[in-house]
């Protein structure tokens, strides 16, 4: 009896493999579904890559606003690469097995780039606030060294906040056998719910991370735009008000494109257990795939300097 009990205990603590899924109920047409997904991933990588090249090759774009935009584009590339391998592997080859450690690595980078994107959007709102409220001191406040320190602080914040998550999951006991996850990538909330153990600490820490990063960021972004609107309304000329607000449109759209899906995913994971699995899956894809696709489109449409620089990069590539 004792040897069998010992075997069960060892099995419970052994890191399991996980099974990931594609689109629930649509497995028969995964090949067709892979076409729009492949197109979106290609568009995300191409669009954000063009922004990075455009800013790098255009001296007139070597300004704080476009440095922050480059940070956003680089973050979107990282977010895309975090989910693309497993998603396309499931859709193309129906290969659904992912190792425990590989799952934790993917989970860390997925959430890492999400927190970084939230922080970059906050930095961009600060950039717009300084540019509108104190334009004469804009270059003096946001120097290159300040921007570098902001970038390093963003990376450090995300790393410190998320570093404990994989270790908190590794301490849990998982039941023997392969465990089915709810997505084609590893979410912290999804993985921890598959444990055969008390996950109270994981829930509390996961909630703390969300509130202390994206929660605070969203509140500070709202505060920034409240102050921006107060400043804009004090301008005497309606033309000046319109011009000032137009510089914020791209950023506002990027904030909405990112935070609305984030809030939806959080709400569904906590209160939407009765919803069909396909709803959970689609909302998660919108959160992770759509912002990297739309951000380059938003900025290329609303920002003439970025659009012209991206077109120059494309022309140079054709000539080469």
C-alpha cells in the first residue's frame, strides 16, 4: 500500500505536459482558419517592422513621440511572436502537445509583453501631456537619456512583477496525465486552474499583478487625458484645440484597442464560466492578435510623417 501511495505522490508533483486547442468546435476547418491567422500575424510583423525601420531611417522622426512609438512596435512584435508558434502549429499540423516548462516560458513572455505594452501606452500619454501642456519645455523634459531610463524602468517593472509567476505554478501539484488548456497558448489564469492543489496564493498574486500594472496604468492614462482636455479647453482658438487633440487621436485609439480586450479577457475569466468555450477563445485572440495588427494601421493612417516614412522604406526595398 505504501509504495503505491508514494508513486501517486510523485506523480502529482511531476510537471505534466499540456494539451492546447485551436478554435473549439471548428477543428475540422482549422486549415481554412489558419489563413486569416497567418495573414494577421504577417501583417503584425510587417507593419510593426516597417514602423521600426521608418523611425530608424528618418532623422526627422528622431523625437520622443516616435521613440515611444518604436517601443510600442517592438512590444507588439514580441507579443506576436509569443503566441504565433503554438497557434499556427495547432492550426496547420494539429500538434497540440506543449511541455510544462515550455508552457511556463510562453506564459511569462506573453504576460511580460502585455504589461510592457500597457506601460508604453502610459508613457505615450505622458508624452502627449508634456507636448500639449508645456510645449516649450518638451525637448528639455523628454531628453534621450530620460526616454532610455523610462524604457529600462518599463522592462524592469514587467520583469519584477511577473518573475514569481512561473515559480508559483511550479510549486503546485498537477494531476497525472495530459491536461487540456482552453487556448492555443498558455495563460496564467488558465494554467493555474488545472492544478490539483490550493491556488489561493496564485489567484491573489495574479490579481495583484493585474491591478498594480494595467489597473494603475489605465487610471493614470485617464488622468493624463483629463489634464490634457483641461489644457486644451483653455486654448483660445478652436483651431488650436483641434490641432492639439488631433495629435492624441492615434494614441487614444491604440489605448482603446489594447485595454478593451484586456478588460474583456479579465472579466470573462472571472465571471464568464457559463459562456461557451469559443467565446473565451475568440476574446483571447482579439486581446493578443488584434492590437499588434491594428496599431501600425492606426499610426500610418493618422500620422502623416509615419505614413510617408513607411512608404519611403517600401520604395527603398523595391529598388534594392
